[in-house]
C-alpha cells in the first residue's frame, strides 16, 4: 500500500490543533507577541511530532497470520493466529482482520483487537475462532492495522501481508451397508471367490462389513479364511463406482448452506468416502461428464486413500452449471453408477437412460421442499422415479427433511423413506 500524504495521517483532533496553532502564530506575528508565538509554535509542532512517531511505528510493525487447520469441514472450528512483532509501541495499535461471513467469525468474538503493548522480543499473538457455515474456498485477510500516537493526534492505516486460504469441505455423514450388486465388481479389492467343491457353482463372497445381515454369512468361506465372510446375493459384474452429481442451477432450489445443491454435494461426498472406506474405486463426475479429480482407489479395512482428499477438495469448490438437460457422454459403461439428481423431468430421464441404458442407482431430490419463494415450480420426483424404476434402476427419493443416512439405507435395503425415516 502506498504511503499516504503527511496531512492524511492527522486525525480530526490533530488537524484542529494544527489549524489552531497556525492561527495563533499568525495572530502573534500581527500583535508582535513573542510569548504567544512560542506557544503557537509548540501547538503546531505537537501534531507534527505525533505524525512522525506514528509513521515510524507503522514501518516497524510486522504481522504474520496462521490458519489452523487450513482445511476443515463445514461447521468445524478452526483458529486464526496473528503474530505481531517489531515493537515497542508509543501509541495504540488497532487491528482488524478481513474475514467473509461464510467463513464464520463469531458475533461474540469479531476479529478486531487493540494492542497497547508490543514487546520488542516476544511480540504479541492474537487468536480468534472461526466456524465456517458454507463450503468453498475462503480468503482470510488482509490484516488492516491503524497505528496512533498517545494523544490521538495522528493515525496511519496499513495492510499487512496477503490473504490466507481457508478451504471448507462439504459436510459428510457416516453411511452403512451397500446396495445389491454395488461395490462387488470382479477385480475389485472387496471381491473374493470361494470355490465350493465339485458340482457346486462358485459363490462370490467378501469380508463382513458393519451393517451386513447375518443371514448372508457364508460359514464355509468364513472357516477357510478365518475371517467373517458374507455371500453376495447376485454375481457381481461391475468394476468400479461412478458417483454422478447433478449441479444444474435450474435443478436446485434454496440458497446458502440449506439449499438442495448443498444437500447433493454433501450426499455425494458421504457416498464417495463410504465406498472408498469399503475398498471400492470411485470416480465422481458432474452431469456433463466432467470428472472431479482422478479415479480414486479404496482401501479395505483401513483409512481412505489420499485420493479421497482430492475428491473432497474438488467438491468444496464446486459451482453450479448453466446446463439445462442431462444429455452427455456415456456414464460408467463398465462399472456401477450412483446418480444424485435434482429436479428431474421424464425427458431428463430419457437423456440419462441414453447415457446409461443398463440400470444403476439413483437418489432423486424432490426440491419443492427447498423452494422458499415458489417463483418457479419444480417438477415432482415421483414421475421421474417411476420412469427410472421401469428401466431397471434402484431409486430413492429425498426430500428436504430426509436424513441422508436414511436415504442411503433405502437403496441398501429396498425399503422406502417416509417423513425422514425408514418404513
């Protein structure tokens, strides 16, 4: 920031004192009063001296900001530390950090401080909390400081450093269970073939996962592997999971963190993490076929692969699309698909079936519950859901009050979601 002119550093009090001193000096010269002239010169020198002190202090103070952690989910606390060095101070240092409302500065602790002492060796560390309320890439800063003299006659503003990045990830929930024939593809990490002897067909089994029904436990394979194994109820043929996220602007309703788009992004993130934790390779694509990052392979019985972070980072900065339809390139021709769709018409279903003719899993949002204005009536989800079911898709319908976990459980169990719970 360019240095301001000397006169711009005086406060109203300093300017009044300077003007009074000059007027007194003129009067002293006209009246030939030397004592009055000495007093006038002192009054004029006082704001100028304060101005010089404030200017020197401004140049000496340095600031460094740290955001910890710099990557957090929505609604998670983080802290910002601002370290000031370069003292000592002669006057006061008023500090204000620039933080967008979406990053969540608390009303009871706004990032504004007044520092009266700045030790030359140790400096001062200022800390304030943040709780982001909206996903995205937020910028914290720059820091704006106003340095004053002890009498409040001079004040210099200064910007310190660049803005720091705070990446807010979409909120996720823990999911349980897998839909039939989803995530058990040949060649995937979770699939194991157990040969049952002469004359008995091969049975596909995999390790037991939380939420699996005990009736599906395959005891012979369990004894062979010395680990609890469950039978796949149908021979899997899919190779990987593609999560299709509908980000069309016209397909969503509501604003901010409670919009249907945020529900969709949160659900896509939750499903992706759930699949990766279950050892399944996952690719997240938008409605136009654009992949959000590379294909991510999962790990069995452990933490998600580092690629899961890339998916979350891409979802954090996702923006709406101006597209109106669901047409585009083929979707997951060799794998399984989970489509999370906003307002969808029967024509949209036709376009989707052209891209994915052999079935899949879909979660349709009935976006009317997110529409607080009623300006544009959204198509209901029932007709689109019926058309997809006829085409062989497994479908769940989510409304504004539907728990994402219940919505996923509907796909996994085949039961319907009613009023936000399972029936």
